[in-house]
C-alpha cells in the first residue's frame, strides 16, 4: 500500500511537470469507463422470522375436579372433538340422576294438577265451585308446568356439566405441554391451561420489515395495498440453513410501526402438510427479487446529492455529462441496479468520479487497462526502471 502511494505521488509530480504535449496543451486525464448493457439480476432479501401454528387453542376445563384419565401425551396429533382429559365424573353423574328424578317428580305433580284443574272446570260450569276456586287451580297448574320446565333446565345443565368432564380438542392439531397430570385438581378459574392444541396444517411466519424499506416499496408501487397484492411468493430458510420445500405467501402487513424497532410486522402463510414446521420454529423469510432489463453498475460510479444518484456519461467528444439515475432499493453492497436514466450502449465513468466535474474532457480507458498499467509501473519500480515506470 505504501509503495502504491509513493508511486501515485511521483506520477502526479511527473504529470504536473511534464504533462504538456508538443503543442503545449494539457492531456485529458485518463478515466476508467464501462459500456452499459441490459442485464437480469436475481436478488434476495431475508428477515428473521418466528413460526407459529395457524391456530393455537388453549384447553381449559369448564368444570372443577380431579383429572382421572389422560387420553393423549405431549406432541400427539389429535382431531377435532377427540377427548384429551377426563375429570372425575362421580359428582356430575349424581347431579344428572338427581336432575332426572326432579323432572319425573315435576311431571307427576303436573299430571296431578292437570286432573284437578280439569275437574274444577267441570264443577265451575255446574256452579258447584266459585270462579275463585277455579282460578286458584289454574294458577297451580301453571306453577306445576313452570316447575317441570325448571327441572328440565336443571337436567340440561347437569348433563352439560357431565359432558364437560371429558375435555376434548376444539380443532385438529398437535398437543403442547401438559402441566397437569393424573390426580391434579383443575378448575375453570385456573391461570394455566391444561394444554394447548396447535393447528399446524398451515403455519404463520411472523417477521418485521424496516420502515425505511417498506416506504421504498410503497413509493415504488403507489400504496401499501399494492405492495401486499404484488408481493412475490416467499421462501423459508430453516435454522440449519436449508430452504423449506414449499413456498409461502404474504397475507398481512401491520398498519402500526413499532416505536422501538421502527419496523412493521408482516405475516406469511406456509403449508405444512408433512408436519416439518412446529410452533416456535425460527428461520428467515426470503424474498426473491428478479429484475429484468436493468443495468448493473458499480457503486463507485455514482455520486449522491440530496438522496439522488448521478453518474458521468461519456459524450462522443470524450467530455462527460452528469446524468441522474434511479436505482432499485436493494443492492449487493458493491453494485447498484439502475432502472431509469441509462440506455444500452452508454459509457459511464466507473472510478474516480469524485475528482471529475460536468463537461470535463477525459481520456477513456478501462479498469483492466488501468490495473495493467499500474502493475507494470509497480514492476518497473521494483526492478529499478524508474524512467519506464513513470512513462506508464
């Protein structure tokens, strides 16, 4: 590096003292240029993601009691309606029997009162009993009917409570951890669920896109709705670096920016027919970006003024002209992907643009030619051929 600096310094000194041609005019400085060609670029950008089941149901008891049977274990695949736990049924079975007996009692009382009322109606027609006595009988009949309805309602409640002793899955899915085992006392008011069932036939991948990137997308496509509609299919890179076989689609973009991370949450949906993905899986959501008919130029060819990028385009008389270019919001760190401002066949300066100005004359060369000259000059310097070194 030191020798290169020394060599450049001597070159500058030599050019300042001897850079006059035979006619006394200064030679235009050499500048490396490239010819612009249409190209296709396959870009990707990835975001850390957490995978969750499409639906995760907390399993909680509707009645209190001791667990008398576990029908599944952690990690088991279950179907909707499948029994997971049985809670002690003795008291609830007794409640059903009591409620059934109450219904039968109410039915008998109703039948008796119906006969009594029927008889009093006949006697009232004959004037044997007063209207008051008949009305009293009618009221007692209505009360008996209400008592039967109440008894039936209590039976329904008792039967429901008995059915609740068999705790079943509300959805297809995979059973999570089971903190409560045989003999554990459970109730509807407990804080921790008996377990969870995660539906994993399809999985959600949650990730965040920085506000700045999303803003660029919105500007390019006009609205957030268009961004979502035009989102390409995405891939999921697993924790071991491999790519998940099935592609997914972006479903939602949050409308709220996280004040801490300055990003918006995005959700993608992936199929999971083989059950490879599990709730809690981590990875990266990968976006493909295929750009066609674009121009790949080195970042060293650009200058930036007020967030706008410019290049120097070589004119037919070897002067240079400042031209604004539009670049894609993604890049590989070395090149820009120009979408507007250039055309096939344009020649642009790719090195040393900071030292140039609009309208300046240059001597076009290539990066390879400049490097070859430098290497030859370096070789001559090492071999002691100072005069030939500085003629390069």
